[in-house]
C-alpha cells in the first residue's frame, strides 16, 4: 500500500529515518500541506446539514491513516462529483490539481486510482447515518403546504440504468426480451418524499422483479402516527390501506382494480361525488407479498371514502378518476381539499426529475453493486442537502418552496463552490459568500403557470444511429445511416 508521504514529491519515510531531528518538523509540514489540500469547500455550504461526527477519521481500520483522500475529503469529493455536469472521477482529480496549483502546492498524480480506492473505503454505515440525518431534518423543515397541519408523505417508484458489468447483471438483471450484451442492468427504486419540503425520507432498491408495494412495506417505519400517505393507483391495496390505518396513518390513493361503488350501494352520501363506502376483504392470493397469518389479522371490512374528481383542465389523459381515502370527516377534509392534495402528487415526478435528470442519476456509473449502492446514497444525500438549502432560502426570503428552481440552485452551487476554499477566503468572507449564495438561489424563481400543459414528448429528433441488436463482437454495422430506417 502506498505510504501517505508518497503523495508529496521528494518526501519519503527514509528521509525521516536519516534525519530524526527534523522528522517532527517535516511531519508537521506534511500535515499542514494535507490540510490545505482539502476538497471540503462544499462543507461551508452544507455543514449545518451534514453531521461532522460521521466524517471524522477512525482510530483504526481503513479510514484511520492520514492520507490525501481522507474520509472527509473523499466524502466531499464524492459529493462534488455528483453535482458536476461530467460526473467522472477524473473531474475530481483535475479539480484537486487545480486547487493545489492555486495554492502553490505540489500537484498530485493524474491517476484516478487513489480516489477510486478512497471511495471504496467509505463505509456504508457512515453514509447511511448521514442520509438518515438529512432525512430527519426534513421532518421539521416543512414550509407549509400541508393538509390541516399534518405531514403528507408522497410515494412513487422509478427505474435506474446501471453499467453493463457481470456483477451488476447478477444483482439487477436486464429485461428478458433483450439479448445478452445489448441491454443494461435495471434497478427498481421506491422512495418516500415529504410533500411540503421535497426531502427524501427513505428509499429501497430492488431488481426488475420488485414491485412498488413490497418495497414500500419495507419503509413503513418512515411513517409516523398522524401522517398522510399519498400514492397513485399502483399502491391501491386493501391490506396496505388497513396496515397504514393500524399505524395511525391515513391514505389518499387512486382507485384501481375495483369498480367504483354506486350511490345506491354506498353507506352514506356526503356530497356530490362524495360518499362513504365499505370494502369487503378479498380472498388471499398466493402471489401476495405478505403471509396468510398477516392477512388473517386484517379486518374483514374497511370503511372508506370515495371521491370522484372531474378534470376540466386540458392536457390530462383522464377526464375523471376516483380517489379512495381514510379521511372520513367531510367537514374537516372537504372533497375539494383532498382533490387538490392529490393533484400535488405530481410534485413527486418533479422530485425524481431533479434527481435523475438534473443531477444525472438516471444512468449510474459504478461497476459493482457495493459501489452502486454508495453512489445512490451519495446522490440522495446531495439532493437532500440542496433541498434544505433551498428551503432555508425560501424561509428567509418569504417565498414558496415550489417556486424555487432546483436546477438553478445546482447551477449556483457549481459556480460558488470554487470560491469557498481560496487561500484569501477567511471565515467572515465564507459567511458573506454563503449569504450571497442563498440570495442567488432565492432570486431565481420559476413562473407560476396554472393549467400549463406539459406533454411527454421530444421536439428535437435524435441521431438516426443503428440500434445494437447483437453483442458488440458480433455486431455488423450498416454502411450508411440513411439505410437504417429501411432495414
């Protein structure tokens, strides 16, 4: 293993042995140089959101040695990497070289090996603690936009594409209809967000065979009594509505797999298109992800509320749909408020867009399942930290959280980051820069466009390249692109 001092040219342990009197002085100089070679300028922005205890050097083990890439430096380098537009490991090394050059320090090697090894040494437990801390802050960082003062947890699922390696294929196999060597490993993700603050509270990752409901059941501890669970028709399940109700959590979901109850069959009519209904317990299915004993413990009937929502706004695929909720009090929770709450469920699609498109988590880069898990954790930590910074800006400038641009915040961070760790930047200057950064985030607001139609289409056509329909070594390319469509 390479010694710590080998990072600095002309300074080796042999020098310490030959000159015992100057060893302590040289070691002090080395530590001073390592302190100056820090990548933690982002820590000036996010130190209030990231627990410093989780980044301290260990007394023993892989993170105990004083290296160029210490545990703290590696964490912030990884954090900075997911914020960059390129998101490559070489980007971090180039950044460190530029930082050392600006401070007249010896430049490290251009190889990414040391940084990649340092990322592998980051223990998953520390990353889990940091993510849990950022998620916990989201419980109190909720600037309004709640139903009757209750926290609304919105849940949805999405997919991720991974590098095509043997290890990743074993953990997250590609689709069965794709030939070997032509597809990519696919991971399924189910996440819980705080609707008011946009904070990611918890998540679970599965493979192509993992449905959203089983992944949600692994996150039941995320919910607290008094919360409201908000989900689409994929989460419409008798057992799960009952299980949430047993935990003191109300549900608002879209009706699916059941016929809407007519007015004559309802228990009570609460208003126009608003009625109390009773669901009978269906038979247990073998394909269910809960045991027969758990199913037997559930109640035989459920008293629910069915609300029909008519969509008058153009651009929606459906003209009407039915909501099912356990919020039975029509006076405390009018049907219009519940319908408006469900329309806000679209925010979860924007949260995923911020993570997958703006930050670039749609296509991951790590080659092994262990590193893929760390990469996902780092993306979520960075996302939550940026959300907290945006919520802080919204509170201080008295703005709505929904009006602040996540992409604009990331762009501001990319340009402010390089100024936090300059040699002339002292504590007072860093505070001033942080204040200006928050003002810049609050200054860029998105326009309020009620009823705007956003079709999921692309206007710019992609290049007409041939599709990969065979492994690379067997692939034969068509001579000219104009013949691709004809073939």
